[in-house]
């Protein structure tokens, strides 16, 4: 009996060893990949390949003092990661991109169960690289906050007699109203828009927003409602319902909310569109739509899809909206540093000590 137990245990150990050697199955890896957005997965893959190629081709002295070509990518040493920063800086990559590449290296080590390399030197090298660029006149690019005055210019250019104009108006106004990230436009379905019985309010169900959270921001009319609509041209409820009604006329009552529209007015998923493509917008498609709208409306090029999220926070805070309510409506954490960056400029201007000096001079005249 004892020998039989040991025999069975031995077979079990061998089976475990074989499973470990085989690694993750394709179906399990597919689920892991689905945990991240397509854009994120592509970025991780691209930057990991860049790091792996760097390690393979780098010539230098290893930790043992021997000079050889090639460094270990997995696991990587802290010196290797720091040298990677120097390599990317030499090739002209921007600091923000380098930080994403470092995050990719750390993530790959965690996923593979390897010790994450100490990135203290690497992070210091990025800061030093930023300082060098700043002294040369470089400035980091940031999306400017889009305000309601910008929304008016965009809406004015939308041809509401066709699907592209109806869709674009709905994207801009809803994006501002729910502080949308780009993935929101991609992921939203028609059935994620819930309308109350009185026609006064939309409840937008946003699934798997950043941080893997779900949220349901309420969106109300911006004007007085009569027969389910109001006359405010910037009303997000009316814009979204007009687009949903148009889709319903085409027989679309579920599936992607925002879809590609070709120059012939064909809507993706309803009839073939020029160039083919999916019924659901891709992140790159969202960018193209926004760039086209920005150019047509004559807005500055630093207005991007993220500008609507920044504008929601900035303009709302300027007009006196509660900071905590803004955070929770827009899906920021209560202590979000990103949100604080949006509103810090408002507070700096509102409470500037120079206002006191200027007021004192005016009183003395």
C-alpha cells in the first residue's frame, strides 16, 4: 500500500512538472490578454520587444566584470534597466514614453513571477533626461481642457442631416458629460444607455473603466424639456437620443453605440462601409474623428479626446461644482492626483497672492 501511494505521488509530481513545463494554455492566455484593452496589450508587446532587442544587442560589462554582448532581459538587473533608459533617450524617445517602457518591463517581471528590478536609477535617469530637454526648450504636451465654448464650435459644424454629424455631436457632448476616456467611446453599447420613464435623465452604464471599475453617471437635460427633448444645442441627452433614434430607424437596437460611418453615409454593422472594418469603433478611429472635428471647428490641435475629460473637471470646478462630486461622477478616486492636476490651476488663479497685492495697489490709488 505504501509503495502504491509513493508511486501515485510520483506520477502526480511528474504531471505537475509537465504542466509547469508546458506553461499557460492558449485559452488561459487569451483570458489574461482580454483583461487589458487592445491598445494596452499592443503597447506592452511593443515596448517589451524593444527591451528584449536592446538586451540581445547591447555590448557591455556584466555584473561579474566580464565584457560580453547581450544582457539578461528576464530577469533584468537594475543597471540593465537604467542603461535601457539611456538607450531610449539617445534615440529621442520622450520621457512619457520611456516611463511606459519601464512600466512594461516591471509588469513583465511580475507576470512571469520574477523579482521586479529596482528602478531607482532608471527613474532618476528619466528625471535627468527631462531636465536636459527642458533646458533645451522642450515642453511636455498636454491635452488642453475643452470648454462648453469649444463644444459649441464643434456642434455648429456637425451636419445633423446625416449619420456622421449626429454621431459626432453625441460623442462630443456625451464625452464631456460623463468625463469619458477614449475606451468609453469604444466600449459603450446602445443598451448601456438607460432612459428614465419621464425622459428627464439618462443613466450611462460605463463598464470596465480605467482601474477596472464600473460607474453609472447620471446625465440630465441642459434645457427645459418638452416632449422628451429640450432646445439647448449642447444638451447631451438630446444628442445621444437623436443618435439612438437614428440607429433604431436602421434596425439597430443593440451592439456598439458609436460606429464607423463612411463618406457615403453607411453605418458600420448596418451595411458594408468603405474599407470594411468592424461595427465597433477602434481607438484609432476615435482619434481620427476628433482630429477631423477639431480641424473643421478651427480649434487648437491640443484639443484631443482626453480634453473633454479635462474640461469637465476644470470648467466644473471653476463654476463652483463640488470637487468630490466631480471626482465620483467622472470616475476619479477620491484622492486622485490626476484630478488635482486639473483643478490646481483653478485654485492657483483663484487664490493667487498677487490678487491681494493688486487689490492693495488699487485701493491706494
